[in-house]
């Protein structure tokens, strides 16, 4: 098409393609080239002067159009019972548009005053301008509790399961939500104290049997003491927050900084963009932008929000819920880099050479507007030749340059040799009712690796900047393995027929060679798992000691301030270093860095334990209906009381109690991590293949008990008790075998 489009056609294109509104995008869409661009420019100017369009630098946008994902305030139902809402952020000059909320059957009940995050669709020829589908309700803060419902003649009571709460809550007859006696329920405060001074509550969710899957994460939250309710002053402070404007910031709204996250992500705290470096001195180089939500603009030092964020330390993620570090007004709204809305950010511009080495970088405090919120799968599909409607227009100008920069970073990564473990991550998939639908392993796509590499690069830039400006910060510290753990790893490797270099300063390249040698063998998983176990746990602190696993001298967490307090500290340090405002680090914050680092390291471990326990319980629940079935697995741990086995199908860890292994006494050798039968000489050690029968799966505890059927393909006698329940008799002669003889039997080559 070479003729100039009509004004109506231009307006229709901009309405249907809000992310492609630059003049060059419009020209490309209508096939306009050469001198015809002048006529197009004239038509756009006329539309702008008449108020149909507003120009924002090099793009045009309907000033009276809401972004596709918006925060709305529910205004209540009309006389016909239809629920309406109004936008919380309105940038147009005319009257704010009317939005009809279209509820689904599974949506919670909404009422006047509720704040919601919704996806909008433009409608025509109706008495309203948009229709909204609920994403989630935000900004409410009633006191909540978890407990067992005890039904009474009129309503009932909730008995809290938390040992620290011994006071019951009264539930009125009309507020039971149909709960049955003995069910685990989640309730929220429903008014002032009732008779006998007991508080009133209404049940908002029935979780059924306390041992059922849907109750698992709530139990973990309470057991590990993870704060899951925000104090009223914290919510009030978050509700008072207003969107940050352009004043004192660099305008980045024309940069196509896209977010790439899991498809079920609740927040978007990082965005990226890349293009080829136009500097002739850097042939084949790239410019990479990483923009991170400016949480520091909303969570200021010493505020109620700050105290609560520090207390929590981080967000905690479960298969069915998230316990956020910040209230949803911030984490899911003002600090989240949603598509099509202006958001405050701290961004870093990094220049790479053709081999992925960082030549320079610069931080700015800016205002951005993401043209698209994408997920990993659709981005990877687009790169692989199957773009959808969202990714298609972005493929050439945005996605391909991102991947070109990523491939350069892979070259730099290969030269640096960070630890390259291959341990698939389990993913628990739940049905709507909370039961486990499936257990599978997450795919590792190049789209995941791309974001990881960009984030690592930005984290390095933050650490280097603060070191050069001599501003204290919290580093992410990962120390090299201890000699004891290295010795254990070396023995495991040798038993499997591999070697780990001795007599030199350990580098990640040495470990990678071991992992590479084992790749594709029967022992690959064993070597990966044992290498992981030999690592020390990373932590936060003000000491500049480097990150062993990433093979980096300087490393700090900068890219996730919505969910990690450590990153917020780094953001404040950058604000102080650049003189961007009064919301940076204070002198008293410097003095508390050691204590803050220790505290948030503890909260991180607490969340990891709660997440792991929850996954274990979900796995036990999933397997509880398959008791008696046979499974394949591999020995993953040896203890005096039994053998741990990791099941191939689900990755679940089960226990073979010593009594179930065989009708003989077993000698335990801690050095070689092995067991030897006193009668048969049978050796059980790490990495061996086994066939087991599922004997027991207890969802409440997450415990899985197994029976050993085969070891390395050979039948094993079923364990049985000696007369009168005594343990099998220990053979004294064989019980005194020396360790060196045991080691000779343990050593084997199974490559």
C-alpha cells in the first residue's frame, strides 16, 4: 500500500496497536516510503493539533486511552446490578471513562471501594467504554487467621492452629461460607468484639481437611513464623502512595523496555532492551539496558513500609500463593512495570564488545513505560519461528537484538566459567481446588538464560559502581567450599570413576570439568547433586569477598527490590552515590549493614525451608494415592538410620528405614557414605540405581517411606524382624572390618 491512509485508518491502527505508535511504525504498517513520509507527518500533525492524538517524543498515543492492564476502583453496582469501576490513574484531559466489570464464576465478590487490578478491553456502541476482567483484588487489609471451624447451633467458632493464639473467634450463622465442623478455614475479622469479648470473623475460604494439599502452604507459613499480614499503618502508607512523575528523572518512555517473566508472575520488577552499538570503534558490540522498579521512591528509610520490608526480608513463594515483602498496592501496582503505564525505575546502560565483555556502564534514575509484558514461553516460541500476535511486531526491533546481545554474553560466560550445575527444578501444578494435578520439571529455555545473564550483568555493574564511589553496600557473598566438603566430593567422584584435581587453588573450571565428564553417564545426577551439597550457602554482608559460584570478584543484588530487601539497600546506595535525592542510605543504615545482612540471610533461609517443606507435603499428598506402587530412583543420601532415595518420576525424596533394607546388620561408614551388609557384604552407596515400593506417604508431615526391592538390578530380600522383634544379630567378625577394606569394596567404576 503506497497511498497515504485516511485519518480514520490511522486512528484505528493506533487504537489497535498501542505498542507500535511511532511514526516509523505507522509508516511501516501502511507501506509508506520515501517522500510519502512527509505527507504522513503532515496528517499526524493535523491529528495532534485537533486533539485526536498527543505526541510523546517520537510516538503518538490516544490521550484518552487506558493501558490494557489498569488499577480500578470499584464504584458499586448500578440499578440493574451491573458492577462498574473507575481508573485510579487517568492521564486524559476529558472525562474519565466508564468501566464495566465482567465477573467470572470463580472471582471473589467485589463491592464498592475495592481496588482491583484488571485487564481491559475497549468496547464500542455501549454505554460504557471498557470491559474489565479481574486479575486480582488489591489494597484490602482485614486481620486474617487460620484455624479449625467448630460448628455450633448458630454459626460457630474458629479455633486458631497457631500455638501463640489461644483465643477463639465467633462466626455468625450467615458468615460460615458453608464450612463443616472440623474443616481448616481461613477467616478474616468481621467487626468489633462480640459477646464474651471474643472477636467476630467471617470465613473467606474453606480449606477442607487440615491435611489436604490446599492447607499445606498456610501451615508452613504459620510453622515457620513468616509474617503474612501487614499492619494497618503499613497498608495506610502504601495506600497513600501516588505514581512518581518525571521531575528529576531521565525520560526513558520511548525505550522499548519489555518485561519477560513466568506466565503466572504477579509482579514485574525488571525490564530490558538491547540494540547494536553504533560506535564504529566497537564493531559487533551491543548496548544493553536493564531497568529495575524504583522501589526506593516509595519505601523510604525508617518508614512503616521500610520497617515491615526489613522484618520480612524477602517474599516467599508457594505453589498456590505468595507472601509478599511489600503490600500489593506497591508490589502489584505502583512498583510493578506493567505494560503501557509510566513507572519509576533505576536503569543501567551497559556497553558490550562482540565477545560479551562489559566495556562501560552508566546508571540513571528514570521514568519508563513498557510496551509489552511477555512470558518466557511466548518469547522463545517467537525466536524459534512461531511468534504470536503479541510477539510478532516486536520480533525484529526488540527480541532479536536481545538474543544477539545474549549470545555475546554467553561467550563471556564460557570464558569466565561460572559453576554450571544441571539440576532440574521441580514444579508443582495445582488444580483450582488445591489438589496436586501434576509434578513435573521446569523447562530451561534460552529465554530464561537471557534474563539471568542480563540480571547478573546489571548486578555486577551495581557492585562495581558502589565500590568505585566508596559507598557501603550489601554484597551477595558466596565462599568457596571447605576442604572437608571437597574431600567428600572427591571421594564420591573417584568411586564413580571420575577425578577432581588436587593440589591447586580450586576454581569453578575444575568443578565444571568434573560435571562435563559425568554428563550423559548414569552418575551425572549424583555428581551434580554432590557438587551442589559441597557448596557453602550464599549470604549477605558488607564484606567484599566475591562470589565463588558465579566466578565474580564483585557482586550485589540489584535487580529484585520488590521481593528482596537486599536489593532495596543497593538501590538506596546508588541514590546516595549519585546524589539523586534524600531517599538514599542514612548514616545509621551504614552502621547497621552487618546486622541487616545477617537478618535478611536468616529470613531467606526461613523462606527456603518453608518452600521446601511445602513442596515435600505436596509431593507426599500427590503420592499418597499410589501407596504400594513401584518406582525407580537413585540413592541420594546415607545415614545410620536408613537410606534416602530420590524418585525419578517426581524428584521426591523418600526414606528406606534400615529395617526395610534386608535381614542383616549394616555397617555405616561416614567417610565413604556407604552401608555394608554384615552377612552378605552387600554395599549400598550414593548414586546406585534402585527399585522401591512406596510404603507410606503422609501429607501432614511430608514423610515418604519406601521398601527396597532391587539394588543395581539385583533382587534384595525384603526386610523382616527377628523373633520377638529384635534386630538382626550383628556378626562380630564382619563387624570389625577395617575402613580401608570397606573402601576397596565401595570403589567401583560404572561409567
